[in-house]
C-alpha cells in the first residue's frame, strides 16, 4: 500500500490509498472530484472505494461525481446516512472494514461532528483523522462537547507511537504558532517547527505526522484533563 496526497480546494488534503499489486485504490475525503480524477487517469488507478471521515462539504464534495464515473462504493458512518451523499456501506465504532486487500478499523471520534470517524489501517500503521486531529492542532467543536473531543483525541493518542497521521487540512504552520505561544520551552516543538517550515518552503506537505510527534508537540494532546483542554480550545477559537 502507498498513500498519495491529493491537495484539494484551498487547504484540504484528500488521500489515495493505492494497492500496488493491482492499482486498486480508496480515496479518503474527496473534497472535489477534479484533482482526484486527474491523478487517477494519469496513473491508471481503479477507484474502488470512497471513505468519508465526516459529512462536511470539503470532505464529501467529490463523492457524487467520482461514484458516477468509477462506480465506486461510498463508506461512511452508520448514523450519518442522511448527510453523506451516495453512501453505500454503513460502518460503526470498532468495526473492522475489510474489502479486497484494504483493512481498516473504524474509530468513532465525535466532537467536530457527532458522526466523525477515523479509518485506522492497522496493518500499515496509518490513520486518517479528518478534522479531529490535525498536526499540532485539533478540530473545532461544532456538534459535540469538550468531553467528547477530549475522549476522541485520547483514543487516537493511544495508538502505537509510530502510526502515521494523515489529517484533513494543511493547517500545521498556523497551528504551530498557537502551540509555541503556550509551550515556548518545548524543544521537540521548536525542532518540529523548523522541519515544518523547511517542508513548506519546498512546497511539500507537512503530513504525515506521527503519534509520537503529536504527543510531544501538539498542545491539545498534551492537555492533562478535559478542563485544561477546554481552556485551550476556547483560546484557540479566538487566536
Ligand atoms: Zn470538517
Ligand atoms: Fe474540513
């Protein structure tokens, strides 16, 4: 398996998970169809599955067109059938979703939306976290509670440290400014910021990150309890 990063819209990332033995692929969160189609046509990829982390338009915008063009199957959260367009396969918390050579554990991570899920490809040690965990940040709490978001982040935090994190947006540099303001002595964070700037200067994405990096540097994962987490989340909303 390899992961191809497809930049979409302003600052979204969609991800193609490609099975190199047969060129079958899943797309995670196609914000829009066009950049995905361009890549697929060029590389002769069979787009078999569309995996949605949540229903926001910048994560599902390409569902309809991609499904129509490639006959792909749409996978999404069981209780979001009303708001994930073209959904075919309904998944729920802790379920193993397995098709062809693709195998992922579904982890329900509410907070940003009530139906937000992540796809954890445990064999490859990669996770797609949508708008729940970003590199050096976390999603805004739109539908859930602070408690839910804190619990969701804790679930992700407990995965193996070398798990690679692919998140929904390129927000890393902006997020780093908030982290360093509230955690100025953190050497790991200082070093990570240097690497982030290098990547961006070379027009490279700052993803994937790792669980280890985020535990060391992401102030939201470093919050000890829901009270301090909530305070940080409020401060970030006005940052
Ligand atoms: Zn969102
Ligand atoms: Fe988003």
